C-alpha cells in the first residue's frame, strides 16, 4: 500500500513537471528527489531506483541519447517526410509568426498580448478620415455607380487621385501618404460602408500590386520613376497573376517569358518575349501599368546555366504595342474595373523585371512575402466596415419597420439575426484592430492573414444574408433606396479573391500554421535537411526531444484542463472574462496536442486529409478571433455595457472551437484513437453552447437603441446625416421614431384610442387638435413620418429604365408594328 502511494507521488511529480514544462534534467532531479525522500522513509527500494536509472540515464546523457535514439529516428524521419516543392517552401519561409505562435504553444502569454498598445490613428490619419474619406463617401452615389454608369464618376476618380487614396502604402519620400496599416484599415472600413466599388477600387492598389512590390524589391531607378507617379495618381496599377488555367494553383501559370535579344526604342537589348493570357484582373481596364507574373525561361543560356528560372514579376506599360487590355468582366453586378489582359510575343527589356534581372525567378517569393500584409488589410477591413454599417442599419430598420403592431426587431426570430449581426460586428472590428496593430509593429503574419481573410469574409457573408432576411422585400428590390442588396450580391467576390475560401480554410491555415507556428516541426524539418551529419543530428536531437516533451506536456495539460474545466488556469483578469482566458488556454493546449497526434499518425498524408487539416485550422482560427475580442474589450476600457457583445463573440468562437475538436475526433482515421483522444481532451463533452436567446435579445436591444455600445460598434463609419447617405438617414430616422413614440402614446391616450403607428402626420394633427402636442412636437411627428416612409419604401421604374440595351426597344417596336 505504501509503495503504491510512492508510485502515485512519482506519477504526480511527473505530471507536475509536464504541466509546468520543466526541462528534462530538472524533471529528472525532481523524480530523483521524490525517490530519495521515499528511500529515507524506507518506502522506496532498489528496484525502483534501477528502473529510474535505466530510463533517466540514456535520456540525460546526450551522447547515448543521440546515438541510440535520435539517430535512428532521424533516418526514419528522412524516409517518411514528403519532399516540399519550391513554392511550398517559399510560402513557409515567408512572413512572421505572432500571436498564432502563442496559441500553438498551448500556453499563450497574456502579458505579451495586453502589452501590445491599442491601435490609434495619428492626427494626420484622423484628418484624412474626417476630410477626404468623408468627402469621397459623399461623392459616391451607389445607384449611379452600380446601375447607371458601371464605374465611379470621373470627378470621383480624380478626387481619389488628387487626394492620394491610391498611395496610402507609398512612403512619404516618394510623395505617398505612408499610413499605418491600422489607418489603411479604417479608411477601407469607412469607404466600404459607402459602396463596394469605391472600397475595392481604393483597396487594390494599396494591397498586393506594383506599389507594394516596387517598394520592397524595385531597383532605385524603378522606385524613383514609378512611385511618385503612383502617389500622384498619374499611374493606375493592376497586378496580373491569374490565368484561365491557373486560378487557385497560381504557381502553375502557363504564361511565359523567353529570354532573348530584341529591339527596344531603336536599340538592341537583352529582353524577354512574353506570351500570356490573364483574367479577372482588378483595375486592368483602366490601368496604365500592369504588374505581370509569368514563368521566365532562358533556353539559350543568355543569363546563365539555368533554363527554367521560375515565376518572375515585371512591370509592363499598358500602352505597350500589342497588349490586349481594356475589356471588362462583370463581377456579380458590382462593376468595379476588372478584366482580362493578354499578350503574344511581346518584347520588353529585362530591366522591366521588378528589381531588375537579378530578381528573375524570385516572383513567387516576392508575392507570398507581400501577400501576408495586404491580405490582413484589404478584404478583412472591407468585410468589417461593411458589417459595421450593416449592423447599425439593420438595427435601425428593425426598430422602425413594424408588423403585427410591433417593431420587427422585437420579434424573437429577428433577434436571432440581430444577435449574430451585432456579435460578429464587434468581433470583426476587434480582429482588424489587433491584426493591423501587429502589422504596424513590423509583423508579417502569413497564417494570421489567411485566418483573417477566410473568417472575416465568411462572417460578412453570413451577416449580409441575415440582414437581407431582416429587411425582407426592402433588401430585395434594387434602386437608389436599397443600401443592402449590392452587398449581398457582392459577398461571393470577397470569398473568391486573394485565395478562394475553401482552399484557404482546408489547405492554407493549418497547412502553413502547423509548419510555421509549431515550436519544433520546422526545426525538425530543417535539421533533417542539413547536409552536415553532426550538425543535423545535434539539431534534430534538440528538436525531437523538445517535441516529445512538448507533446507529453500538452497531453497532461489537456487532461488536467478537461478534469478541472481549466478553472485553475491563469487569467490576467478576475472578472466576467476570466473563464474565457482559461478556456482559450485549454483549447490552445488541445490544439497543440491534437496537431502532434494528427501529424504523428498521418505524417505527410495530413496535407491530403484536408478536412482534418481544416478543423485543426478552425481551432487555431477561433482562438485567434476570441483573443482579439478580449483584447478589444480591454483596449476600450472594459466597458461593461459591451459585455453582451463580448459574451456573444466569445461564446460563439469557443462553441465553434469545441465543435471543430469534436468533429476532428469523430472523423479521425482511427476510430479507437479518436475516442481515446476524446477521453483526454473532452471527456465530459462540450462546455459551451451557441450564444443564448437572452444574449441575442440584449444585442438586438443595443442595435435598436442609440447608446454608447451602439456608437462603438459603428465607430468610424460614414454616418453623416445627409440626404445622399442612406446609412446616415437611417440613424436620423431611428432617433426621430424613438422620440416620436411617447408623443404618439400621448395622443392615443388623449384620444382614448389605439391608433395605428402610421400616418404620423395625421397623428400630429390630432394631437394638436386635442391640445396635447406643441407645434414643435407635431413637427417632430411629421418629420418622423417622412423618415419612416423613406425607410420602408422601395423604388419602382418604368420598364424602359431597366433595359440595359435600349436598342432592343426599337427592334421591339419594329416587330410589333410589323405584327400589327
Ligand atoms: C472579381 C475578381 C477579382 C480578381 N482580381 C484579381 C487580380 O487583380 N489579380 C489576379 O491575379 N487575380 C485576381 N483574381 C483571381 C482570384 O484571385 C482567383 O479567382 C482565385 O485565386 C480563385 O481561382 P478560380 O476562380 O479560378 O477558382 P479555382 O481555382 O478554379 O477553384 C475552384 C474552387 O476549388 C477550390 N479549390 C481549389 N484548389 C483547392 C484545394 N487544393 N483544396 C480545396 N479547395 C480547392 C477553390 O477554393 C474554389 O472554391 C480575381 C478574381 C475575381 C473573381
């Protein structure tokens, strides 16, 4: 019995060492100490010491460990690990690891998170948002842009150029604005509340494209020529990578450049003959310079021995003779400039390569390095901004629109949508703030960029669907009075571009995350690739035993957290958010543990088991999103009034995390192992459920009632109360309707009759006649009626107005006159 007690003590000491991740030698000393005390007490005998020494000595004496354990493992590892393609390698090498690495460590450092200062705008950036951005929003008439003109009006194009909207990323020394990533995000958020065409037209040149590539890789001459011209808006850039045959698999583009000699401006120079067929290229129809990606080949060895140099990026003037550019695609009725670019045997000098001839073949590395920054900003910001405006508008509409004698926003079914819209709006803004702050601190987080791109565009799509449902027919009937329908139409565009979402979720997030964020996987890979045998073994030994200790620790921690509900885990705050910090640590530990098991069981096959990989990526993603919510809550001064939004966003994210874990284990290749793992990480099932009806109700109230929380949700959006701004006018209508309700009640009481809440102008007259309203109050009721009607009314058209091709009208007339 006593011996059993000491065995339990040894296991407890091992568990504690694993939980606190003590080093191997420290853990060994701890066990030795327990055994020593047991020996002194006369309870631990020689056999126990023999077993201990047999295990501890080979593990702690590095020469024995390397020769008999690490070396054979290294041999097996080299055999089973699949070869990495150059493009995969370059994607893995690109960018940095930030909070994603903390999550993957299974023990996120909360101090590090909260030490990151809250994102703030400089005075210059704030002035730009209050001045030119506000004005650009005012100038953008969505109906005119989308329906009548299929383009921004010329004066808005000019305004954008004159005010350097296309130069937010260009450094001041070249005449650009050199805004922080956070400021760029806020600009795009505000613009996207005013229309997709405007936001995407501004977003694209500031994202991945010639400006970004030139600043990082351009020769001094290229920078000095192009950047000031781009900053002044004298050049409009586009970037052409996608081909009909190569969409998601962009590394497989069939477009080529053949190195050869040719004549350029009357002189014989070394250059390349380009043949390419690109499609879907944003801004191409109006571009003056085209960033072009193609595969460079040097069959005659004019540059050296290498015949296939690989993907290369060059800048081609749009007026190059023979360049076929200018035609337009028509993306889902959202007519931003987008079209094909084609060329056959076009000769340009080698100097057109971005960075000059020395950057031949470096195109893919350039693209993946820059993509992580742009992908964190443009689409996530457009999605968050659109969602924020939609959240306020839907709340206002739901409060104003009545059916069954009640505002529809008071119906429980509608509250479900409002809860989802508000909770996601809070979360999405949190994610863009935290992520762009990381960019401003110098991070280039490639995994986080994929998380933001995927989840924020998906959430935007859900929000816009919910908003459409709440608006009913008002959302469906297009016209100047419709402020939501185009967002619904355009949602799939954001889903598809910059890495289509199915691919992003299933292949990229965990595919890159496991390699990049895991503390040991990449080290093992690099050690195995090291050609120096001694160095390789030393490095591999280090990584392997670090990895084994990491996995054991995560297993112990996972089980302990499951038993205790992580209630003993540390948290930086002791308030309503404490449990969320603890849960994030718990599931981060689960992620680290389950990733190791999945990689151990499936090895390279995990890459092909996309749905398992996607679920591991989901766990990482939801924990990242949840962290951003906690950070926002703290950055904004822990506003208690926002707690319903915080609770909703946290519970939704943690519930989805648990679903991802559960589905991963249910679909694990070995059912037995899946069940065993569930016993370790989630023996009592899920802890979280979907946000409750009560939370949805509280958020629905926030969206429908002017208050500080609502203001914070819509912060920075274009809400000026002007006739031309439907979102601003909805805010005005909401205020007026709410202010008129007690007046309406007063009239009903005096009339001793429950009047319908409509024709408020007549209610006003009645109130005046009954002597219960002042002139001013009657005016308010009349104005509220005008606002109410504007809110619920939709447009109608003469059928001729809707015909895109008016010439059909003539032929129709001819036909009917013939028939007559
Ligand atoms: C409006 C618009 C603007 C664009 N602007 C530009 C631009 O300016 N410049 C530019 O170069 N390109 C641009 N693109 C191209 C865009 O980035 C590509 O469309 C995108 O990469 C997807 O390619 P695809 O449409 O051919 O889809 P496909 O590659 O044919 O994919 C079809 C589906 O299969 C999925 N899929 C593919 N591979 C996998 C996989 N391994 N695992 C799981 N799912 C997978 C995808 O997620 C997608 O859902 C634009 C596209 C559009 C529509």
